[in-house]
């Protein structure tokens, strides 16, 4: 068994027994099961995006992934497009919690970062994970694979220019230092773009890009079968923040004195449109300073046994400040000031083996995350308190918190080739998750009435601790009718940890319990030739049974608080389709489609009542991406010319749990600010690669060609004392060009 890598075959692979017939569809090799396999032989739903696909579809940050990998939903949380939540099959991350339903991996390390440059590719794994690697999840995983050092000297430099003063620079360079014994790779990225949202009150331009990232990798092979790779990455973000647009208002007891101002602000916002806002809070910023390193050691003892160890550390400081009400009225202003560095450490050891007709892996995983004592949410809130602030006024609420979390697990999985066609799979994982918090205190300044902080939440000053244990598993059967036709069935148990509600005022909301899912999936994958058409396809249907679903609730407390609660049970039935056809050597088309039918079996909240008819948050019923691509013949030696259109459609979604009126006035309010319309986005691109054999390539592109207006995130405070909801809109139409020079092999 060799150490797994992430790769895509570069040359076409025949699809039939005719040696003279060559497919226009490349063979795709993935490592979803910790070893190299052809995509159509992997018995689970996987979307694989090669480096070439990422370039042609213009994937430059995680926000773009949902439009090229249907089934993966990407949302912006806490009103900032840099705060990203992934959802797969209705499973995401509750507000303010560190137990995501979908975990991103970078170089096989969970939650390390997702700087999308100089990558080999990205894989999206759908359904519960955990018996093969890393953390346990209920929804899936997104695997980012950076390009590794190689024995051949190669590299590239890329410049990008476009609308809103777009100026990007990216490079990658690698090769041998001591032959195949010591190799290196260094890569970097600088992104610059003006903001496309104007703040007419302050004169600032929001939604800009101003970030740098670089990484260096060294691979040493001191003796046969032994390899050690060290990777260091540094990311810096210093941006003006996101342009939140006031979208909906509702009267409340607290906002009654200023409701007339809010009505005027909303009317003015609708007249301006989403690309110009009027807010009264400065500074508006998003800052991130992150450094991390990964050390991966692989030792192939013999043909039957391989040891692998992955150790990582990351340190980061982040801060953000924004006007959450999206208006020129002081209703809700939030600052998360730059504090002490958060620390993250992970360690994973694997033994990969093959004996007779059994392939397997056993492993140990542990991680620790620590956030030192610092200021959390520092908010300015307009409130109205009988006897104290009868006419309303602005208070300052500061939450001071210290938290840590840890996870420890052992896991294993075997694949037993019963025959040369039938393979049975069994996997097991035992996980212990620990959460601790404290001191956690909330102070309020009733300035000028109260010159010093008043502790509202004295009980939270003590350290709290909780742990959760879970056993999860995976069973599967895979039947290979031929090299190019595979059917499979699997059932999996997934687990997402419980935790604390750091801003809870009510002791009853201090904790929430783990969430569990049982996933049933059957699928078929294959390659075929239909006449002169070459076809690659993958179809799966699934049913997920959820218990103790975690959902957040905005509470009308003073100061405001958002808590996660368990929401009984629900289910999701769905279908994934991935189809690529190549009728000729100059034309191909791909279609990816996901259908989701999500329902609650029961969902009753103490405050909001029966929510069983509500929609799952961030779960579109339909997602589809259609990409026709043509190769335009050029004279020999002139290079390769191609053009494509990437057409993405998503049906409407709800971003908050309470989204269908049930007779409760709070739910009626919430539903006004959470239900978003579907949209269609079209991206166009033309590439001329390796012009006249020089290694120079050029491209022209249009993103969001129809200038579609759509929402990527919301902050719905209609059920709180603020009575406002704000929207974060997707990017407008962009035109741009790229120049790239590549050299080496």
C-alpha cells in the first residue's frame, strides 16, 4: 500500500475494449478512502475538482465552491463574507459553535485554513465521515490538497486584472534540492480589489479584497520508503468589512422610539439598491493574522504495511467590526476586537495495511483548541428598559470569555474483497469530545448612568466543563460489474458534538446535546460509450435520519443573546447526479444536480412553539450546475483554445430555523427575514493555453454575466428587541483577464 496522494490523471483513458478508441474524458483519481482510486470505483458520493477545473471555473475562495459542487451549500455567517459555513445534506454549523457538520481539511488537517491557490485539487465528500481519518462529521468533508514538492523543476506566475481595480498576483515554484532526496515548493498569493459596496454615510468602500498568503513545503526522503513533508503557511487579511443592507424591519417594545427613523432608513435603502448602504458605525473591518505548520511522515515498511503521522499547529488572531443593523440609526453595532492568539494543535497516527484480500486502516486522532481570555462581542445596542431607560437609549454590552475544546478518537476500517467483484466494508470510531468554558462574563455599561461595568451574569464566572462520548460506524457493499460499472450500498452513523452557549443569560440554555444521524445510501457509477459519445456518470439516492438536531434561536433578552437548542428529529431524502458527456473531441458538457427533501418529524421550541413545518436552514431543494465546454482547433504549435459557460441554479432557502408561520407572532416575524429566493448565476471564460509553445497562457472571463442580484447571508434580528434584518449580497458582474507563464514539467 502506497501513501495516498490527491491526483488527477493527465491523459485520457480508454472507456471500451477497443484500443483505437480514446475518450475525451480524463480518468479522475481521488483519495476519498485514504488510497488512490478511480473516481467511479469509490463507493460514496464524491465531487472531485481538479486544478484545471478550479482555474476554468474561477474558484478563488470558499464562497465559490457551492456553485461548482452542487450538494455543498456555502453561507456567510455573522454578516461577514469571510465567515463561512459549509452545509451538506442539511448539515452545517450552529451559530457560534465549533462543531461543524462539514469539516474542511487542508493537507489532511482539519480546519487548518482554505487558501485556494497552488492546489492539486479539491474533493467534496458527502455523508457522515470519521472511520477513515480526522474528525467525526454528520454532513461530509471538503478536502483541499496543496501541490507537493516534486523531483522535477516547475513553476508558474499568474497575474489577474479586472473591474474594481482588481490586481492579483500568484506564483508557485518547486523542484529538487538534492535530487529525489530533498525537494521544495514555495507559493504565494496577493489579492487586491476595491470594494463594490459604497457607504454613503462614511464614504467607505466595503466588500473589498486585501489579503496575502504564502506557503513553503519541504519533502525529505532520507532512505527508501521513508518520506517527511513539512508545510508552513501564513495568511493575512486586512479588509474593510462587508456591506450589510437593511432589508426588513418590525416594531418592538425597544425600537418604538426610533421606529420612524428605521422606516425612513428602509425606504432610502430600497431606493439606493444593494450596492450602496448608509450606516453610522466606524471602523468597519475584518482582520486575520494566521500562521500554521504541518508535518507529515510516511514510512512504507513493506508492501503490506505503511505508517503515517500528521502533526499540526496553528496560531491565529482575528477581529471584526460591523454595523449589524445596516442603517444610520444606532440599533446594533458589533465589535470583536483583536485579542490574544487562538491556538490549535492536532495529531493523527495511521497504520495502513493489506493482508490477503483485505485493505485497512486503523488510526488515532486528537486535537486541542484554546481561546485565551479576551473580549468577545462588544456591542452597542438600543434598548428600552422600564424605570431605567423608559425612552430608550444605547447601552454597551461586553462579553468576556475563555474557552477550550478537545477531541480524541480511535478509528478503523477494512475493505474485504470477498471476490474479484464484491467488496464488503466495515468501519468503527470511538470519539470523546470535551468542552470547557470560563470565566465567561457579560458586562453592561448604562453610560452615563453607570460609569463601570455591571456584571449581569455572575453565575457564568465559574469554569464549566462537559464531555460527550459517541460510537459511530460505517457498513458498505460494493459490486464491480466491470472496470467501468460499479454499484454500492452503505449505511453510516454520524455524530456532531454538543457544547456551551457562551452568550446565554438563562441557565437553562447553558448546554446543548450532541446531534446524531444515520445515513442510508445506494449508488451507481460508471463509464460508457454510447455510439460516438463518451459518458461518465454517478447517481446516488440517500435517506438521512436525524435526532437531537441543533438549531439556534435569537432571544429578546437585554443584552441580546443567541443560543443553540436541540430540535427533536427530522429526515432528508435526496438524490445526487454527476454526468459528463463528450460527443466529440472538441465538445464536452457536465451536469451536476442535487435534490433534497428535508422534513422535521417533530420540532417544538419552548419559545417559538411547533416548528415542524419549517424548512431546514441552508438546504436548497434543487442545486444544479451545467457546464458546456468547447475546444477550438488551432494550427499545430499555436496552443490550445477553449471556452466554457458555467451555469449554476439554486432554489430558494431559509437561513433561520423559524421560517414558516405557525400562529406564533415571533415565528411570523422571523419568517419575513429568512426566506430567500432562488437565483441563477452564469460565468463565462475563454482560455488560450501555451501560446505558440511559449508556456504563456491568457484568459478572459466574466463572473455573474447577467449581473444577478442574490443573497449569500442574512442576520435576522426580527424576533429580538432590535426588530431588524439585514442581507449580504453576492458579488456583482466582474470582467477580468489573466496572464500566466508556466515552466518545467
